[in-house]
C-alpha cells in the first residue's frame, strides 16, 4: 500500500464532494441575496484553500474498519467533519486575532478589508468579526446537515450525530481551557496535555474515526479501540504541530513560524523549556510570550528549546504516542485493509512537514 | 381556554426541563475542570434568566396539531429551540455590543468583568468575546444534542434535525443582512421585511411549529399551513418587538428603550419615519442612529415616529399579519385544542408588553 497515493486519491474525492456541496450552498444563498451569496462563496473558498483532509480520511477509514459498503455515501458524510474544521478555524482565528490562514487572509481579516473598501474604516474590526462569527455558525450547521441527511440507516445517523456533537462539545471545553491558559500564570505540562486531549485528539482522529465507524455499525467495544488508537495519535499530531510551528517551514505550514509565541500560547515545547531553563532564558521567553518576534529572537528561543532538551522531550512524546497508537490498532479485529492503512498513517503523521 | 394559564403552565414545565438538562451539562463540565464548570453554570444562569418561552411552546403545539401522544418527550425535545435561542442571543449580543440582556450583563460583558477581576484589564474585551463565542457554539451543540436524542422515531428525528438546521441557516443568512443593513446607506422597508422573515419569522414561530409537527408525523401539506400561519405571525411579533423597543417599558422589556437606535438598527419604525419626515427631522434621526440618546432626544424621535404616521403604519402591519395568521390556522385540519390555542396566541402576541 502506497499511503501517499491512497491519501492523495481520497483527498481529491473529498475535495470534489466539498466543492459540490458548497456550490449548492452558494446557490441556496444566491436565492436570498447577492451579498449572502458572496459570503457563502468566500466560505467555500476558505474551506477549499487546502488542508490535508486527514479528518475526513479518518472518518472514511473508521467506516472501512467495519464495512466495505457504500463508498460514495461515506465520502459525502465525511465532509461533515471538514466543515466542522472550517467552522472551528474561522472562530479560532477570531479568538487568536490571526490574520493569515493557509497563506491567505483569515475570514475576519477578509471581511475587515471588505468593510474598509465598501463602508469605510469605522469599526471595520467589528464588521469583520461579526461576519466571521456568523460564517462559523453557518458552517457548523452545514456540517451537521451533511450528517443528518447522510445515506445510512436513521438509527446509525442519529448515533453518529450524537458523537459528532460530543466532539463539538469537547473541542469547546478544550478551547475554554486554551483561552484561559493564555491568561493564567501557572500552567503545567499536564494542563497542556489535557487541552490537547480535548481539542485536537478528540476532533482530529478519535472523533472522525468513531463517527465513521458508527455509520458502519460499530459497537461500543469497537469505539473503545478507536479511542485507544485515536487519543495517543491525536496527541502526537498536536505536538508535531507545535514543533512545526517553531521549527517548520513557513511556506509549508502556511502560517508564520512562531505565531504560537506571539499569541502567548504555552505549548508543551515552551512549557518544558521554561521549566528547564536558567533564570535569564526564562525571563527572555516570558517577555516574548504574547509579542511579535524578530527572526533573531525566534532563533534564540529555538536555541533555548533545544538546549533545555525540550525539543527532544517533545519528539520522544511523539514517538511514544505513535507506538501506543500502532499497538492498539495491531491488536484490533478490524478489516485488514483499514488496519494496514491506519497503522501506516501513524508514521506519515509523525514525519509530516506541514 | 385561559391562554395565560396554558402559557404559564408550559413555561414552568419547559423551565424545569431546561434546568435539569443544563444541570447535567454543568456536571459534565465539572468532570473537565472547575473553570469549565463555572462557565457552563453561567450559561445555565443566562438561559434561565427569563424569556417568554414562546418558541418551545410553539414547538409543543406544532406537535399537538397532529398528535396527542408523548407529552413529556415533546417538552424535552422543545427545549432544543430555547437552547438555540440562547446561542443566538449570546452571539447577537457580541455583534451588537450590547451590555444588558434581560436586565443583567450579556455573556461577553460578564466574562469581560471576570477577566478584569481575575487577570487584569489588558484585552479584557477580547477575553469576554472569546468566552462568549465558545459558549454560543456550545449551546448550539446542546440544542442539537437534545433533538438528536429525542424519544421519537429515528426517521422523524432525522427530518426534524434537518428542519432545525435549516432554521439555523436562515437565521444566519438573515443576520448577515442585518449586520450589513447597519452599514449600508440605502435600506428599504422591503429589505427590512426580508430580514424579519429570515430571522425572526423563521425561528420564532414557523420553525419551532414545523420541527414539533415533524416529530408528530407531519406531511408536507401540514408544514405549508404552519408556514402560512407562522410567517405573518412572526413578522407581527418582530414589528411588535420594534414598537416595544421604542415605546415600551424598560423594566418590562429588560433592556434600555432605544437600544435599536443606539445600534444604528434601521427598524421598520425608523425607516418609515425617515421616508415620511421633513428634512430637519430626517437629519436629526440620521445623526442619532448609532449613537447614545438622552431621554429628551428619545422623546423627540418618538414624536417624529408618531407624527409621520410610522407608528400607525407599524400597528396596521401587526394587525394585518395577525389576521392573516389566524385565517391560515382557521382553515387548517389540525387537532381542535391545538388550533384553538394557536389562534388565541395571535392576540396574546399582538398585545404583549414584553
């Protein structure tokens, strides 16, 4: 199995379904007013900008763990999780005051620009954020609509929706802690790992796998295996994300390197470095958290993260969690093709550069 | 039938179900962290602050139009629409920068205060809005969870959810036009009526009625009757709201009189007055739109609204729409008790003072 080819092939199919679903929504909006049509068209562009589509791929493979049935219907249902992702990103970008997403303006930044062009500069921030709040809300409802009308047994759909909504809730709870962590003085590595578990692990891997599996008729014990695989893999995914955010290539990751630090995010990488650095280093990092960095300052922080062993600690955690995930999948009774894919994708995630 | 007694009795039952559902959510949140528990407890307090509970009552009576079945289950399902309402209000308050809701701080204002008390004044606006965005998102998912797990046939539930999500979308589309209308120079009475149709009419009356009816096994033609009844009644409801917002009693409506003008909202009342006033009056209203008003200035605007015939025009529209709604219901084949209630509630809505 060439995992890159499998991923690329599903990604293309998912993008086609997303494209077609959102084109219908643009038409729906056009029946309301040209302005609403433009906004939904912008939401479509935002959603189709790129993205690895790993979440819908996990959704599809959750289903394939149990069933070889309806491939078209499961791809269509899987775009629900990508619409959720799009909604979460739009709202997250407001909260983080980010201006770039996948190399282009975030949604609120786009509508701030539009406001300034069409209505002037007064309260253009407010206008941009308002349009982005509404657009996120719309995308949340689109995602649920896709799932509610999925071509599967109504009992399975109902159960899948309950799981989907549980994921939305967990992400919300995690996000509360995340916003809070930027304000609080004392945050421990345990706190950060809990946020990762609620936010990323639940909606990146465990959630999509389980929702797809439910549509394939999964029982409780199947969902437990997906949890034992999905949670560690999700944590590995998030830590890898933090590493890329500091050591990655801006052009590959689609956002400025160091934006976590500018936002005051206490990632595991930063926390461990703070806990193991000397007084000067600690003072330097504390001063920079929440502020813009020059390239030199960024390099100094990278050096501290390396010197304190924080980078090695994070890489070690990634590897340990990847092993844990693989073991859970190897011991499962799922269908062979899906199992093989889900084991191989662990290394793909650990080695990714974007 | 004593309609006030019926409303009061259902309101108490709805509040009990809401109280109990949200108490469970507070417990769920407590298992995550004390801070998340506090936030969900605040969302519970916000939701239970008051409110007429007309939406869930319409939901229940939509069901009762077709079925006399499961009273407890339909009341439980009906709280979904009140949770949607709570989510929409929290996000609306952010967009409108309102500070009071039902006589107490809006959600973002509450979390701004909490931030200032716990973490200082820096970016306390941002903190408050972030917590309010997340809380709205959580309440949206709570509402859908209630419906997804409602104790009805899975096919009906799936169809009810699709309708519920359609309502969320329509409100979103209406809200886009609403935010836009505060910026645009040229807004016509037609534009305003379209926003009312999308925002209020769809989610205040038509939507709740139809969702409840679907759970009772409604066919397409039943939903059409509910549309013909719900849309005019919803428009009447909104215009009455605008009238109360300018001529009502602050203590009864739970927000400052004139807040629509401060927010620059071009209500029908204001638009008609603008279209029929002399140059001095027009200039005065234009200058005041989007600004705080003294009590004297508010009185001057009221005088213009009366002199131009705008108040009479709005009252006329309320009455005409009420008659239209009643006729649609009288011609229907729904169950007698429900029909009688839905006809009587039209006058209740036209005469309400809060």
